[in-house]
């Protein structure tokens, strides 16, 4: 039996277990609650979710691609700084950006207060931050690094040479970008956009802060307000089906195209910008960085200083930090290893069934963290019960739960949730390895694990570093899964932020939020140093 044929199906099965627990609720409908949702809120939820997803996807694609193109191909004032600084918003959770944005731009915030005092008017012209436009802008600023990071890697691998080839065919620079460069970068851009889409559909913290009703808020209300886990699971099931349909549709379009290069692209000197174009691009970069990172961090720092004497404890925050770093590091290592093996298995067996299994393994990212935790809790509780029964029947020994409430449970949940985050950059990099490279390796006697270690991993290194960075930062920011699956007393920075914001103590939440942002910056800096090499 070819073990490589089985690996994608093992990964898919691992994901489908909690997904199956959730989806199975469709066969036992909670008629009263479900009928109430259909008659009252479901139509508005569909409309709100559609416009939110469309707005955030369009915004992040436009922002991420444009920022990636300028920093990868052009030379302008401050490029070396913006090259890595534009990744800084990745270290800040979207729900933190949301409550900071409200604190700054709401009616009682410092911006409107200062403008009212200066203009002596009621500011009726000032845009309403608590609405659809506000939540789309905040989520776009929080999620654009997914597209920026992957698109920039694609543009760097193409270099200026691809644009010059397009110009030699009669295209001007703008036509060459849209007709040649952009299609060549499609696997990376599509991967980043899909991550943004699934993150948007699964987000709860940001939309809850803005009181913007979507599928995820309905799931939580059905669960905690109506006390109907069945209705919450049914809503989550619809969410999974929608995202899975989008994933399959995108894969079908992408499977018709090829993106491999037959030789290493030479990275030539960047195109120099001067005059007003130089300052226009620099101002654009600075504005994005200011709104997405500098302004929120400044406000968090101000709140943290105000609450410093009340909430600061060196030993406690070092423990929160250590727990967050350990979980993020272990999860990044585990997930990247699993995805590398799975992507290689699909490469060896590129049939539709195997590809379908690999894509199925990435749908866990569409699940809200709390629903995934419940979907994983049910089978693990059953397995713990079976193990306790076996231990008593065979050895007359009473044992407690062996799997629930352990780091293993947390890592399994992270693997299911964030496999898509690692899959897209690694799979996109794998598309650039031509079949002739594998054939040459086989002719030298390399097979299986040896080929992965000696041939593929060195070539995939940029994609692996990208995937590890995304997973590390995402796990560090993850709150619902960590909160519900952690061992007793195993608190992290994200859990501390939840405890403070749940009590409405925004200033007290600033200290762990600042610590979380600073800790998330470390892997980003290391990643940027590696990519510069």
C-alpha cells in the first residue's frame, strides 16, 4: 500500500471528526429555535455576512496587492522600512484593533472630542464608526497582511524580469502588471484572499465589539442566549458548507493554470521612483501603517500606562508570555510538518480524489473557535470515557480524563483550525517546483522522506517560513480555543485579554494586549531577516 495516498485522507479525517459532530446537527433540527431564527434574523444575517465578506476581501486584496507590488519592485523613500513594517498589524488581534478603533473614533473618543472643541460644532459630517463601513475598514486593516505577505513573496520570486519580458512583448508597465505579473502571482494571492475570507466568516470578537450581526454572532446568541447548541451547530454547518463550496470553486479555476518557472528568476535592481510619485507612494505606505498599527498601539500604550500600577505583575505576565510562546511554537512546528507531508503526498498522487481530501483538511479554518472546541470536545470526551472503562474492566483501575484539558488537545485543535494558514503558502511554493526536479532526484536514487528533506524543503523554505510565521502569530492571538481547551490554570495573554474585556475593563486589557503585540513582533522580525537573506 502506498502510504502517500493515505496521508491526505488521514488529515481530512482528523478535520472531519469535529466538523461531522457539528454538521450532524442538521439531521436533528431544533425546530422552534430554528424557525424563530429563519423568521426573524436569518435573512439579515445572510445580507450582513455577504457584504462584510465582500468588502473585506475586496479591501484586503486591493491593499495587500498594491503594497506588495510597490515594496517588491519599486525603490522609494522608506522602502526598506515599510518592507517589514507593513507586517506589523499581523501581530495585533482584530478584536483589539476593533475596541481601540471605537475608543479613538467613537463619539466620546479623543478624535471627535478634540474636533468638537476646535470647530465648536456637533460634527454631523463625521462618519459613523459603528456600522458596516467601520467594521469593514477595521477588518481590512487587520487582515491585509495575509495578502501582502503572500503576494510580496510571489512578486519577489518573479522579480523585475517578468515585467521586462511583458514590456518586450509590447505591453506598457501597467498592462504588463495586469496581463502577466498578476496572473503569475495568482496562487499566492488566492491563498491570501482565502485566508482572509475564512478569517472574516469565522470572526466573532470584532463584529461583537461593533455589534454587527453576522453568522458568528448568531451562533453565539443561539448557544449562550437561547441555550440551543443544536441551533448554533446548524448555523455553523451552513457556514462550513458555504466556505467549502468557495474553496472547491477556487481550486477548480486554479487547477487549469500552471505557474512553475523553469529556472531561477534573477532579481534585478528595483525601479526607482522620483518626484511626486515617490512621495505619493511613501505617503500611501505611511497612512496604512499609521491607521493599522501606529495609532492603535499608541492608544494601547496610553491605556497601559494608566493601568500600570493596578495590573502589573512581572511573574504573572512572564507566565502568560511563556505559555503563549510555547503553544505558538509547538503548533507552528506540528502544523508545518503535517502540511509539508500532505502537500508532497498530493504532488505524488495528483488525482481529483486526493486533491479533494487535501482541500477538505483546510476547512477547519472556517469554524468559529468555540464551535470547533465543542466539536472536538464531544469525541474526545467519548474516547476518554472508553479508556476509563477499559482501564477499569482490565485492571480495576480508576483513571480520570487523559486527553481532555491537556496540551495535546490544544495542539490537535490548533492543527484543525490553522492547517489552512500553513497550507496555502506551502502549496503555492510547491507549484513552483517543476516535475523535472523530482525526476532528476529520482534518477539520483532519492524517494519519499529523503526527497522531501534534501530537495523540497530547501526550495520550499520561503513558503515554510511564511507558513510558520502566520501560524505562530495566529495561535498566539487565538482566544476561544485556548480558553475552552487549556489545562486548568494554563492562562495565556489572549485569555487574559478576554477576562478583562468581558468585564468591560478596556484599560486593564491594554497591558496584556501590548505584551501580546510585542511578543507577536518577534517572529515577524525573524522572518523578515530570513527573507532578506
